[in-house]
C-alpha cells in the first residue's frame, strides 16, 4: 500500500537552504536534470557528509524531517543516518526539480521479517527510467543505479538488486558491508512506519544504535568506519584497523577523519567506556 508522506517530510528546501546545501557539498546548480547530474550530486553528498548515529548512542534529541537534517548537517557540521542522509538529499533533489519518491525500506528484513519495515528510508528518482538513489547506507553504492534486478559493480565492490518475496526487491550490499541488505518496493511509502521505527531505534535498549557507536564515511576508493573503538579503512582490495585509545584520540578522529563537529566528544568516550564495563561485568 502506498501512503502519502507527511507535509513536513515532503517539503523541499527553501532557495537559501538549497544554496547553502550545494555550497556544503561543493557543487553548482545543475543545468540539466539527467543521470549525469544526479550521479554528480549523489557522489558529492556522500563525500561531504558522514553517516552517524550519535544521537541514538548518546540519547540526544533527533528529528526525521529534512528541515531538521539541514540544520544539523549543513549548519551544525554533523552527519546523519538514513532518515537524515536520504531525507536531506531527497529534499535537495526535489528543490532542484527532480522527481523523487521517498520509499519505506527494511534493513535485514530477510532475517528480521516484516518488523524491519520502516527502519530505513531510501529514494527512487524518475528520469529516463527509475533509479535507486541511496546515500543512507554509508558503505554501499556511491552513485545511483537503475532500478532493475541484477548485479552492480562500483569501485571494485559488488552489489545486486534481486527479487525478494511478493513485490519486494532486495538491495544486497558488498560482502564486507555492515548492513547486509535492505528490502523495498518500487512505490511503497509509509511515513508513519518510518516515524515509529525511528522512535524505537532512538530509544529502545534493543536498538542496534543505542548501545554501539557507529560512524561511517565514503572515501575516494572505499570507506572508513568506526564501530565503538575500532576504526576500519576499507577498499575493494584492502582492510586496515586501528584502536581508538583515548577521549582525545576519539575527538581528533571525529574532526580529522569524519569531518564532524561533535559536542563534548569526551562524553562519547565516557559512554563507550561505560558500555564496555557493563559488558565485562
């Protein structure tokens, strides 16, 4: 079933907001609405913004609207997770004149079942044909792909879109991807389901984001990922790891590796240490 999005989440950016967004990602307003322009914007967004779930980890307030994502990511130099990354990107594309549909997705539905529906936002962009625009999975595709089933290869990483059950499609991440897959339907939008699941992911002790630090960002040839105190740098042909050893080290990593302005990074380190002690007890 297709549900109409809420007015708040469907609203495009204002003209000044669009100008600030484009300046933030270092891209001029495209002269044509085509796949080349969409790909350029998609890549620039991912190389400019960091995927992060610090709000859930730290219990900080969070909202899913594109306006809130703009204030957080563009004005306050933070990152965001799928609702914010894809939400802001979709709003910017809409303001530019692209035809964008917000799709209600389900990460790990193949394992969790339908309870996963709403735990992901992804985007369909209709040009000469439908494309999947996906900037909310920070270790996946860096450019949009046609919405057809089959294998996908980008920068040496292998992905695919395959049929799932019924009318669902499944995007399969590469073999090292943190999110192994997410399901979606070509016309399924459900803002209520995403809002409800956002609340659960933000607050419930069973959420994967309330008890683990997760920060990821694309690089020129792969991505860098911080999971708790382990920093991994990944390309199609290499993997390296280092440990974060102090609050100062963590703060410097936020700033220099991820380009994040994180308030009071020492408190994030304290939260990490508290979780480690609880698990050891």
